[in-house]
């Protein structure tokens, strides 16, 4: 489980993923394939920045794997 809840953790997560929403190949592909506009991506980025400064902001992600053998 990953958790980002402190101001430092939220700033890091927001900067890492928020920046990717406006300046990355993912952003370019989203626009090229008409999944989003540059304005949409900018709003997502701004939302992440707002979330990072919220005193009660938190983000948790569960990570797991299932090893298999044939």
C-alpha cells in the first residue's frame, strides 16, 4: 500500500503526476487521440496542485501481484 498524506508527500506526488498531465508523451497521446484537450489536461494539473495543498488531502494506492506457474 502506498500512502501520500503529509504536505511533503502530497507535493511530491502532485508534482510528479501532475506534471505528466501537461508535459509528457502521455499528455501528447491523450491530445492526439482526442481523449483530452490541452485545457482538460491543464485543469487536471491544477486540480492536483490544489489537492497537494489541502490540509486533509490523502492518496492511497494498493499494489499487489499474483505469482503464477504453469
